[in-house]
C-alpha cells in the first residue's frame, strides 16, 4: 500500500475567499503522479486551536501531512508553532536560514523576520530558493492525545506564496516523498510525460483518446490524465515500474498512441508554453516575428517572450494602444483608421504589415479589438477581436468573438492568435486560405 | 455570534488535482460578504466512509454544512445517500424534480437519472436552473454518534459544475442563509476596506501597524489582516456591527490610523492594481506615457493596461527585444548600444527618451536587463535590470539587482519600475534626485 498523504492549507484569506487555493491542486497533481494516496484536503484559518485540531485529525489518519502557508513573519503565522506543540517540542533558530534572511533583507530585517528562521527541534529545512521562509520537514513519532501508541509520521511545512510553493513541491518535496515511499518498501519509479494541446477542448480530446484510456485501465502501469486550462489541454502520462528505464519503456508506446489520435493539436511537451513553442517553430527555421497589439495590451508579447531564448526570433512587439502609435510604429494609414476604425479587419492587416516592415521581420502578427467592459459597436460588440497576419506569401485576417470579462477576452485573444500563428509557422500559407482558418 | 458555516467538497478529481476547487472560493466569498463565520473547508473523494466521517466532524462544529458535488447520476455520486444516512432517514423521489429531468432528457433518461431526483426525507429542493441535479436543503436535529444531545443543523447539498453551483450559491443559498441568520438573531453587518501597498514588505508594514493592531485587539469590532503577494501588500480591514452604517463608522478612524503609518506606500483601495493606479495618477493630471521594455517582454505594458480606460494615458508600449527594434522604435543610437551594451544605464535612458519622443508622450519609461537563465556579464549578472525614466524635467536611471527565476525577475522588474514611475507621478522630479531612489 502506498503512502497516504494529506494537506492542510492555513490562512484566513482562503476562508474569506480572497485567494484561490491553487497550491492544493498543484500538490494533489504531484501526489497523483507519484502514485501516492491522497484522501483529504483541509483548509483552516490563522487560528491556533483550529489548526491544532485539524493537524491532530490529519496525523491520526495519514502518514504524511503537508501544511501550506502560515510561515510568514507575522504574529498570525502559526504553523511552525502549532506543529512543534503537537509534537511536544520547542522551536529553535536555524542559523543558516537566519543568516540567509539577514543577507537578503539586511538592515530592513525586523525581529519578526527572525521567527521565519525558527524550526521545530529536530526538524530539517527544505530550501526555499525564491522567498525568505524556509520549508520544514519533521519526521517524528506522533502520539494522539490520550494515546500511548507512537505513529511514524512526517509533517512538511511549505510557504503559501505559489511562486515559492511550486518549485519546492515539484523539486525537493517530490524527491523526498519518492525516497520515503521507496525506503518504506512502498514505492516504484515514476516517470511522466506531458503533451500540451491547443485548439481542442478537453472533452473532445478525451473522446478521441477513450480507447487508449480503456486499454490503459486494462493493462495498468501507465495512467493518463487530462488537465484543462482555458484554451489549453494537457495530456499527462505517468508510468510506475521498478526502475526509471522500465517506466520510460512503458511510456513510449502510449505517447505514440496518443499522438496518433490528437497529434495535430500537440504544440509541445513537458512544460512547453504556447508562446515559446510557437516562436521556436519560427526561429528554428530562420524566420523572425514582429507583433503589434492593442486590446491585448502587451500580453501577446509577454507570452511569446516567456521562455528563454526569445530574442533570436522576436524582433519587436508594439503595444499600439492609441491611434498615434498605430500610425507611428505600425505605419497604419490615418485615413484607414478614420474610415474602418481601429478595430477592424483592415486595421489588423495594416498593423501586421506595418510592424513587419518596420523591423524587417519575416512575419507580422497584429491584434486589435474590444476587451471591454466599455467600448464596442453594434456590429462589433465587446469581445470582438481582429487578428492580422502578414508574411512573405500574403496577408490574412480573422475575426474572433470572445466571451468573458476583460482579462478573459485578452487571454483568449492571445491564445487564438498564437494558435493561428502556429498553424502558419508549421503548415505555411496553405493553412491560411479562407475556409481553413477554424 | 454569527452562524458558523463550513464546506465539504466531494470529488476524487479534486484530490487528483484534475480540477481546481473554485467553488469553495466562491462560497467563501459569499459567506464573508454575509458576515457569516467560516472556519473550515474540507475536500474528500467519492468514498462513503470518508465522506461520512467528514460530515460528522463538520456537523459537530458548525451550524450549517454546505456540500459541493457528488449529485450526479452515477454510482460514485454518494452525497445525498451519506447525508440521509447521517440523519437516519431514507431517500425519497422528489416527483417535480423527476418530471423536470424527464422533460429535459426525455428518452435518453436512464434509471440512474432517477437517483438525481432523490432527496433525503423531509428535505427541501433548491432549484437548479442550469443542470439536472436539484440542490438539497435539510434542516434537522443532528445527534453525534454515541451522543443523546440533538443539535440544530442545516445541510445544503449543491452540484459541483461551477456554472450550476455559482448561480445557486449567489441566489437561493445566499438568501436562505441571510434569512436563517436573521431569524436566529445572530446576524451582523460586515463591511470591508482594502488598502493596497507597494514598495514595502509585509513584515515591515505589520511592524509599522503594530500599535493599531494592538488597539484593535483590545477594542474589538474591527479586524486588520495583511495579505502579501510578491511586491504587493494588502491591508484589509473588516468591521462587524448591527448595521452596515455602524460598520462603516467603525472602519473610518481605523483607515485613517493605517494611512497615518503606511500612507506613502498606499497606491489604491479595494481591488486597485499597481499598473492601473499608476497610469491613473498620470492621466488624471493630463500626462501621457510611453514605455520601452526588453527583458520584461511586454509584461510592463500588460500591467499598465490591465484596467479599463488605459487608452487615454498609454500611448505606446514597445517591446524592443532586439537591437534593431531599439534603434527603430526607441531611436537608440547604434554606437551607444555597441559601446555600453543593450543592458546598461545609458541604454535605459536612451530607450526612455526615444520612446517618449517617438509618440510625443509626457513621460517615457524603459526597462532593459538580464531576466535569465542565460545571459548576463561579470559586472551585470542575471537579475540585473536598468530602468530609465524620461520626463520634461530630465532623465533618470536606476539599477536593480533582482533574484529568482526568469518569471520572478520579470515580475519584480515590472513592480519596481511601476513603483518608481508612481513616485515620479505623485511627487514629481524632486523624488527622483540621486539618493532618493530607494
């Protein structure tokens, strides 16, 4: 039987609905991919009594308890104190962590910051490369109140900011749990492979993959899970086997079967981003890109440059919010703007051609639209977005009708534009003919 | 004392990390807005024993328990069965719901669908206008196992699909809980106020506010909590009182006391964004902005245009990744790029001046740096970012040393640049003199 792990998220802001508990989902994915059992998640506020109660409950029923949050410098950050109390031990300053904190914030450090370097006696530190608060790992016997029986338990305390939590979960915590499961004789090597899809919905992808999934259910060894973000589907394969090599050997034929069914939508593997993957297709074939965007306000450029190495292919991104900028940077004709309007197929084409010419790029991509909540016309209401693409073979345009609030319209406009650009980059002008631009 | 409500999300897909538990956050927000207490959230899989155990725990400590999910037609949808069992009653078919389901799916209905019309005896139905599964409301005495004491409890069962859950929570469930709180004489009005701070850490902010917090702890009625996102601190005040007016009256002097201590860092209130607030300071005083950015790749522009109404003040954002673009759009001299390099104080100043001139903006802001993981020099390693600001009174530059991965360096460069721009926008050139650029 595999290890049983559960999580406790700590933070009144979660119970007030001020932030979403994305950390719990990230942890859950890692546990699923490791083949570990995960039966409960809890959330409690910054309250000593309720956190103590919840920690006892979790330690009574799970081998490993991961706490999320409550490692900050303030008085309502209680997690380490409560953990120490439940295990009947004190807190001690972890000197290397305290030195690191002083090194990072220097004269700005307050007495509160010293609390961040405290850990329960006999605990180990899990390095936090991003933030100040070290993680904590305490493996110790646990006795429930009123019980004499000592249970072998592990508590792992991680910080709440997702940019600190994420790398710690995916790195040292995943490694520790794999080793722990191995050491306790309850483990297997785990290998994963992610295929990232754009332009297809999760339910359609799953429908196309249903025979693969049914085969896997029968044969065991490899699991397939789909994760959907708006406009992006991840198909994740995870294999368990005695060794990593055997696990990899299990993965390969399954990946081939998946690609045979959804291959046209696969834009990358293992953490690829749509922007980075799209730019890479262009730059690997010696082509360059320039972008002009208005309603997306810089997000199209930001997606394209999120991965390292973007500078080779990405010559210019122009956020041409005002008409003056559209004229100056994308050389859009003032008469065209007056006649067709800044949100029009003609403007999108002109922006794409203008920005391409401006820096001599192979391809120009342009987005102009109404992201809302204000703006729009009767013919082109909020959510209408025009995309233009200019290339050596010609110029094309598309009209999108997108739903959602301002942030959603911006994000979807970026995704649709990138998918369209990727089709051009992969399949060339043939893919851009009218009737082919779905 | 207000009603105590807690939630139990039911679904193995949550524990596998396949979907995010956005429903729990939506419910939490509604409860906070109603001034109801919310101390615990739990998530369990589609497992009879563990759901029963969690429901007993919740009923033992909260007045109202809201379950989320597990109302579907399949055998692993157990919620109503478990609720009925915990209250020692059977399930009965709610005929109007069964008629509605047959009317909706007709010949496609299966015996399983009939299960969706079942509710615990004596329960009421909460209408689901979107999907098939009705919600359930059971108000009944609850006896813990082995206890004779009957506790007055309410269980509300809601479906998991967010497009069904959302309208039910915001509509009938919110109304029911308001009426319940009113009828039980335990209602209080709740009012909140958020102050958003940039340029100060959470621990320093809390240190400066410690006397205010101590006063509030003594006097009661108002609570103060700080929430930190990277580079951004929210100070949230929440007041409880018999009426909304009284709660607002409690908030006002506390907000004044907070502003007296951390006022210089407050950039906005109640959901403001740093980019939007900074741009607003400029545009409200008739000034315009143009931006040139390289290592931030479009994120600086995206932050500045995240709020509606950005077009008035934001003339141009230029993502000048390559040197050709720096020359073409920001009119940066090729000799300067050759001599000082594209990542230099001189380049940042020239980009700021160039982009400002390009579109005739009042202020030009430029960012150039090494976001990593590759690049950098001995003198300017990865994480080094230069910011330039050009205004009618002159041009200034700053050098930042930022830590973290590529995404973190980009985000921090944006935040630091915006904070610096905001200082100029609020305090003018006097704030920009050397020695004042902390």
